[in-house]
C-alpha cells in the first residue's frame, strides 16, 4: 500500500477536475497557506504533516506524519456570500460518502463541520472565505493508532484504522474525497443543494 500522497502517487488516480493543480509538501504549517491567490478553482494542497493545523474556532489539529489525509481545495463559487457557510456541510457530507466508499463504515455529520464514527470525531472541515474565493480544508484521521490521537480533544477522536481494524489506503481515500467534494460542490452551486453519488 502506498504511504505517500505525493503527486506521482495521487494524480494518476484522480478522475475529476479537482487536483489538476496539485501542491504537495512533506511538512507545512498549514495546507490552507499553500494555495496561491491566482490558482484556479479545484487546485489542491496536500501535506503529510501540518505543524500549525487548526480546526474551527482556532482549535489545534495535529497528527503524526503520514497518518492523515490533510488537503485544502480552492473554490471560487459564483453564489451569494450568505450561502458560503453551507460549504462546510456540503463538504462534510461528501467526505462522509468518500469514507463510506473506501472503508465500508457509515459516518455521521455533526453540525457544522465534523464527521463522526460511533460518536467519535474522524474528520473535520474548515472553510475560509475571502474576496470571492473559499479555501476548504479537510483533515481525516486515517491511520493513527490509539497512542497517536490527542487526549485533550473536545470531541473524542478516532481513526479509520481503529474503526476498520487495519490500515487504510490514503491515496484511495484522497482520490475519493476530491471526486465526492467536486460533485457535491458542483450540485450545490448549480441548484443550491448538495447531492449524493
């Protein structure tokens, strides 16, 4: 199983338009900062480890290198500004679908931006908007062991590895996330709702 989210491992598995521009770093303060102002919609930034990762309300998000899927996607939605907060839910639903597709587990969404398994947090979404662009940050606990998970989290964390009883293919998971988010986003822009499938 590939243990790298480097472009040569991921881009051949991408089937949508998200990820055509693919910025990758082994270690970065935050994938949110890797995307450039003039990057096209669907550009993504991926890292194996974040040193200053954060979630909603400034909460810290940290995980050992090569245990998570850490990705940010640049969006330029042609919608009214009051609709932008809906993107966290749209993305959360898409991430839950991707997790179900790759692992067979059945995640739930906790409003507004967490994905849970059995009441434990397995993924989080952070949408930051400015000047007509939205950077959608997604973090999924993929292959952490019990010892890797934080003890002081507001919502008890888990990882896909712990829930399914073995390692998860992070490349397959990232590819599924990007395709599901792209489809849900396109449907949301076009109709004002998210869609499955």
